[in-house]
């Protein structure tokens, strides 16, 4: 049959599909063809992000089932299309998974991460959860062939922290990061690297507070029994200049508004899956600056890659669980169940 012939010629691959909430299946599909200006990669590893967990649970407002998930990935170049001369087959690469149209209002103003046709792999379009993936050369970044996968898998999520620090204009300021998961921890580390005067992290999970301490973040507070105001008092003796919300919990946002002093900057990094009722008068009367923060710019991604390659980012112990491709359903159930505890779940494509 045609299908058997295609298999023999290596033209088929396996891909993961989230078919409906809480249901991940592995399907066969045609291997994508590499066009002009494109790169065909063979996936090696993906990292599971909070967004992937939201998508799996059917709680992400910006996606539709069925979807091929995942956007944090490391791969090997299989083939390059016409016009791609600066990257060789066999190269180890990471992928910047936020695609932009390059023609809209935001893109023309250098804000491609806020593209009006915003497209994140694994959310608005099929992601990296397939054995092969084809993508334009501009989104592919070569790595050292001997790079440690346990480190470079964190380039994409660290870029989120780098952009959050940029949005908060944190240099010389007192910064409180609310939420100490992977993104919160990375945001705090990025703030320190960007020259914040003092950086604090708070979380209700003692494990995450302990991880923040291990990462070298100077002020780490467990807020399971403290208000944000009490935590901030403990860290800064008052309110911070910048509050970065990596928690995305409506009741916590109320606490952030309570804490904010006159002219404080609030940066919202966490993905809210529900609508939030809030006291607008507090923003108006205190002349607060509230900034959205979506993914990262290309320069943030490059900065994250350089910082990780130079060993400037603390990454030890961030991988909570490891799975292989065939265990995707079990992996996603575990990631959802333990999302308050896990730092990072990863999946390797080669079966053990």
C-alpha cells in the first residue's frame, strides 16, 4: 500500500495530538517537506511549560482542539532548504517558537512578540510534539554540538524572564517577583543579571522558596501564612518599586494592588485563564504603571541563550521529571496534577 511504501522511504513520522481536554494520542503523519528558506529539524527534547498544561486541560483561551502541543524544544538539523547556507545538517539547535507576521502595527514598531497575528507553536498552530518539524530559518539558533541538553532546554523559558526584567526596567530598583515556579525563579534571576538593586521572590510552596534560595536569589519568602504586604515589609522594609506577577491567581493580583505604593510598576507575566475583577481606582489614584508582558523579543531570546551558554544562570535541580515520547499521556497527567510542585518536566524523543 501507499502507506507502507511511505514508511519504507522514511516519509512518515509520529506526532502527538491533544485531541480533546486531558487526551493525548500518538498518530502517524507525513514527514514535512523542507521549502525554500526553511530548516527541517529532527526533534530531540521538549520542555513542558505551564501553557502546555493549560492547553492539555482545555483551559487555554487561545487554542482549539485538536492541536500538536509544545513550544520549548531542542533539535538536530536534518535538512536545509534553498537559500539557507549558514547552518549545516547535523547542527544542534534551539527554536524560537513565537512566530510573527512582520507586517502588522506591532511588528513594524519592533514589538514582534506582541504581533497582532500572534502565533505560538503548540497554541495557535501545531507545535514541536512531532518527530520532525519544518520552520523558517529565522527561528532556528545553532548551539554547540556538545551542549548539555539539561541546560539549553531552558533557553526559551529563561527568555521570558529576560523580557519581564526588560518590561519592568528593573535596573537599580527593588523588585518583588510573586510566584516562584520556573518562570518566577528565572524572572528573579534575570532581574539580578539586569542590575536590580534588590530582588525578592515569594511563593506559597516551600519547595519553590528553597529552590529560589539555592538559585542565589537573596530574598526568598514563604507567603503561605503572610500577606504580600508582610512579605514585602520583611524584604524591603516597605513596598517595592516593581512587582512582577508570575502567579496568575486572581486573589493574588488583589494582594499585588494592595501592596503597590504610589507610582509602583506592576508587570503581568503569568497567563490568566479566567477574567479578573479588580479595583481600577487603586491604579488610577496611585498612578500605577501596569504592563502586560507576552513571551519575549528576539533580543531577549538571544540574551537568554548567551547567559545560559556562559553559565550565568542557576539551573541545577530544575528538572523534576523525565519521560519519553511514548509516555506523553502519563507525562501530561503528572504535570497537571503536580503543577504546584514541579519545576520542569521534560520529554526525550529517543525511547530509552
